[in-house]
């Protein structure tokens, strides 16, 4: 069985589930999902990304989105939704909300699960990607398995 650590920052859309569950054709895949709650990230960078993508309503509501400790409960719900969607697609899935530094936790989960790859499913983060400070670029230097970046669907 092929094991994928799937790092997400929002609930999986049905298109996301279809994409990640079909990446390896007919091979059986199991997922360990890491849900990254919104932390003390820069709201301005997220707003710039929203504007660049044409999501002006999201940019305007950026101050309304919980961060830090307040983001833990929404992250738990997003994780539960995502695990349910993966299981409904017929794959094994377990997961957790990231509690510590995301890259340290990612490396620990990869080692503990014997993962074959990491898939980072994220919205585009133009500024961070330009400077190679996005999760995918940073993870490639930390985890010791292939890291693939995919763009999540916007509901």
C-alpha cells in the first residue's frame, strides 16, 4: 500500500478528493492528513493572494477569519470533513491538526507512518512561492521523501 501524507489548510472539496485519490491509478493508497490551522500568518500576504486570484470577497473578509487558538476548532471540523470525504472515496485515512511547527510535525509523521510521499494541497501563495518560503519548498528540504504541490479547489 502506498502511503501519502496530505498537508491541507482548508477542508477538501470533492474535486480535491478525486485528484488525490486518483494520483496513483489503481494502486491502493492510504492517507495521513495534516490539517494546518491558520496561525499568526501575515494577513496582508493572504489578502494579496486573494486579490491576485480574483477572490475580492475573501480579501475583504480576511480580518474575520479566526487565527491562532481560535482557529483550532474550525481546523478540527475541516479535518473531520476531509477524512470523511476520503473514506467515502474508498481509501484509508487518518489525520490530526498540526499542533507544533508544521515542518517538524510533517517530518515526524512521515517517519512514523513510513510515508512514500508528501502532497501539499494549498491555495496559491504568490509572495511566499516567489521567495520559496511556501510549505512545499521548505518541506522538500526536511522530509526525505518526494513532495508534490497541488492547488486546492476554491469553493
